[in-house]
C-alpha cells in the first residue's frame, strides 16, 4: 500500500514481485529485480539479509532497501523500527485493563503474559518494551514470559497461553509469528485477552484481542520512495521509524475500544506524547 500511495502521489512506476519460495529464491529474485533496471529494489523478507549482502555489490548503480535488519553495503538502505516504543504503549494499556472493574475478560490479579518466538535481541526488543510499559503504570505488576522456540506452532502458543492464564494472567502479548494463532485461540476459549503484533490482528478473534502493536511498513516504504524522488535517499544508511515518525503505534482497537475507559485511552495518548518528546526513553535492548 505504501508503494501504491507513492505511485499515485509521485507517478513512479512500481512492480510487486512475488514468489512461491521467497526464502529459497532470495538471491535469484534480488538479481532479477536489479537487472530489470529499477532505481530502487525493496525487500520485506528478513532472510534476504545474506543474499542481499552478496548481490548489492554487483549492482552499484541500484539502490536496495531491506526491512527489519541492517545490511552494511554502500547501496543498501536498512529500515529498522523502534518496536520497543509501540510495545511500551501496549504494555501500559494492558496494565490498566488487567485490573479494571466491570470487565468480565479480566480478573483482579496483577499479572500479564508475554510469549516470544525465540529468545533473541530482535524479539526481546518487543518484550522488554511491553514490560517497561506495564511496570510504568504499576510497579507491582507481574509479567510472565515464555518462548515457543519457533514461529509456526499454534499448539505450543495455545499451551503456553493457557498456562499463563492458570497463573493469573488475563492478557498475553504474542511476538511469535504463526504461533500467535494459538495464543488467540486460547484467549477466545478462556474469554480473556491477547495482544497482537506487527499488523492489525484485532479482526482474527474480534473482542478477544485487546490491541495490536503495529509496525507501519506502508509508511516506511512510502517515506523511502519519497526520499528517492526528492534525491535525498542515500545508500549505506539506516532509517529508524518509531512513534514520532508514525512507524509504530497501537491498532485502532475497532472491536475493543468500547470496553476500554476513555481515561485509559487518554493515558496512552499522554504516554505516546512523552515518548515522542523524549520524556520517556524506552530501552532498546538491541543497543545495550
């Protein structure tokens, strides 16, 4: 959608390249795109970091961009996100909701849960932000943490979530890819909440996903193309997108907003402004 917006606004020619095996065909796809004469080739596939490092030097006149990882080449623009900032807001909202009265999806216990796919700095970046947001609201909150050891195991996600619910949690943040489907199933089964990630996942189990922590890839792609058009896009750089750049945020909460007191939403807006103006600094564990 970011490309389509750029095409409409700037008149650039765009082409989406799809593959049945984007991982296995990574190098071939990147070379085909580069040889087709595009000024800018953008890949959203994380696993392309290795083939891109090999391909980019062979096409010095082509600019490449990759999302979610830094590839150190003079003609590559790396797009990174301040996921910790959006996760902080998700944690803060969860901490407010978990003990609210009059909501039968939560209990009086001050307990939240987080499930990561695998333990790594990239995943822990979300989890640390979420926990910091929760503790900012209430230092007495207990935040349970587990890893599913994979991103494609919904059964494991459900098992871990049910275990957290048994320990008093009523809201569980999933940062586990396809494993998260099991987290959502558990939320619906036990009539509790989950928190989605990356895209707006609220629709998957309407009413049982409190919110989703969004990474607005469309805005980043549009911004990168804008810089290409005005001549300011420079290879060998990293562009980071956080709250103030409209690169991360919470979902509109279409299915749960009516269940959340306006005072909670106002508080989240205040925290967002405090992060944007530097009053709150959320830990980026990847830079520790």
